[in-house]
């Protein structure tokens, strides 16, 4: 499946041997708050969105800036890993 983010959602396309399906799913991840996220994917997306926003002056064509953004993103994920990966934690308890 191919997915491309477009503002409040993503367009998707799925091709099988007999069908070609397209659609658009609204998930509001462009503005959704971390506290409202319900899945690991949403929490990761929001964490990345906020880390990139905090580093928006960086140019990703520049190796130094790219590494600095990677560092910032990795630190945010490490700092918030227990709240980001709630699904895995909850599944291990069962």
C-alpha cells in the first residue's frame, strides 16, 4: 500500500491482481495533541512532528544539520519511550 501525507490525513492506494483502490483517510495528525493519540504510530508521528518543529531552522541538505535533527528526534523518542510505546507495554501485561 502506498500512503502520502496531505495535511489532515493521507491518500492511499492499494493495488491487487484484480483491484485498484484509492482513498483518503483523515487522522488530524497535523494538529492532534500527544495526549489524544491512541496508537504507537500516532504517538511516534506527533513526537517526530514536534521534534522537527523545534528544529525547523535546520537545513536537511546539510549533513551537520541532518545529524543534529536525528539527535533531537532520537532524544525525544528515548525521553518519551514509555508513553510513546504504550501498546507494547499494555500487550506484555496480558
